[in-house]
C-alpha cells in the first residue's frame, strides 16, 4: 500500500510537470494519466522514480544482441502523441506497437463507447500486454492482436485515429487504407535518421501535418522494417568511428578506407547559440538539405571520443572525406559557435558543406515557425511546394518538409 501511495504521488507530480511543459493539454487525457498506473506496465523491480520521470523510457524487451525492441515510451512522448491525435469519446483507435500502458490511456480517453485495438508483430509482447491490461482492469476495453501492423488489420474497418508507437521509415499503405476520411494518423517518422512524431490528416490525395514533436522510438519490424547501412572506420589502433546511413549511403565506401589516419580540418560558421537552447530543428534541416548526411558514433579511445563535449553525432560524407557537427566556446562563455571538424583529403570541403547548411538554417529557418510536413503517396504529384522545401523519397511515396519563409 505504501508503494501504491508513493506511485500515486509521483504520478500526480509528473502530471503537473507535463502540464507546465505544455505536453498535457486536455482534461480527459490529464484524468487518464492520473488514473492509469504506469508502474503496473514496466518490468518488476523498476524503481518508481525511474518509472515516473518525464523523459525516461523503460525497456521491456531486448533482442539477442541487447538491442531494445519494445519499451514503455517516455511519458512526455506518450501524452504528446495522444494529444496530437485529438481523440474524443466514442472514437475508434488503432495502436501500432503494444505495451499495454499507452493502450490503457487511450481506453480512458475514448471511454466505454470507444474502441481501442493494439497490434504488435511479437507474440511475446502481445501476451505480456494482454496479461498486464487484464490485471490493471482494461482487459475488456482493449483488444490486443498479434499481427504485422504494416499490413491491413482485417475485420476492423476504418479507424478515427491510428497511433504508431514504433519508429517508421515510411507510411504503410494499409494505414492510409484504414484511416477514416476525417481521421488522424500519428506516426514517429524517420527522415534521414531524424525522427518527428507527426500528426497527419488527409488533404485531397495527400496527407498534411497538423503538428510535430521531437521523439525517438525503437524501429518497426516486419514489412515496414528499414535497415540502416553502417560504415566502420578504424583508426591506427583499430578503434572505430561508425557512420550510420538511414538513406543515401555513398556508392563506394572504400573511398573512406584509412580516412582517420590523416590530419583533421576545421571550418567555423560564425553562428552561435546560448547554452540550454534547443537546436533540434538544425538536425532536421541537415536531414532535408545536406546530401550525404549520416549519424556518427565513436568508440572510446578515438580522437572524437576524447572530445565528446565538443561535437554532436551528425555528419556528412563527401567522397573520401567526412565532417561532423562541432562546437567551440562563444558568447563570453554563455554559449557556443557551430562548426565542423573533418577527416580526409577533402575534409575541408566536407566541413564547408556542413557549415554552409548551418548558415542557411540560421538565415532561413531559425527562430521561425515550425516546418510543415506532407506525405504524397505513390501516384500523386506534389503541387504548390514552397520555395524552402526538402523532398525525401520513400518506398510508398515521398515526404516534403516545407519551412516558412519571409
């Protein structure tokens, strides 16, 4: 009983934090969040103060390599995505990716006249979710199915909302087919390795965003899976820097052989930012406008690893060279200047390409309204695209990201 009381106290505290931060906005979702015991859906033994943190996801299953394949997502992401769906009592909701907790929140929001169907490809995950939902009193309010949600969920008709709780590289045609004409699709969409939870609604033959939230999710499995390509670059001691490509990997990775052996180049942008200010929109700008964009990871002992607080894991490849986003002190110690450090014979050009985009972001996007996202299924043609628009090709269509100008 003491633990239950402590959990309720922490849940109320967390709700207050989510309200203050603007993630939790509707009265029905606030009531749902205060009612559903989040700690009942995480692995036994998870500390309550971990369970009820704003930005802490709790892994519920790992694969044989130790990689997370299922989790209870961070609280701020869960409430933000449910708010994005704009649910009302009596609505029908398809949840792609099961864990139990999020489905219980959905059941509370749509009420007894609503319908929640939660689908996961992994029978171990659905068995666990079913058991936990029953134990928490939601067994008759949520239907849990084992299926590949990248395909049509037959026998259920259309849904007022589809909320995808796994990272998706593309939109499944099945989701578009089962989304009601007035419905909302909320999906953590990967765009060159940068993710946003985007709420889409139909606009004639395509989809247009109504909101977007920074997020991160375990990747989708099954028909919607998308494998990254990784280039492992050893230094003279055999320690590795890895470049990971979500899309657009170079055709000849052998050009990068031995790239870490040479001297390093630097180019600085003159663009500064104060400590504590988010620049997540810069990452998205890179994803849209920087060909050769990728993620960087550095093993302990490598030169970048020894300077971890001076760079971020975003890079660009140009032929036999690569550059990565770096910072140095600025603004009399209250901020940093953006730049790029680079390896390879043409490292200066790679760094210059990144810095050019830092400056373009600063001039054209920074401190302006968020971009609008659109999805154009195969067979449709983008029309009336604003001047500052990035186009990303997908398997089943294409994504456009349009930044306001002027």
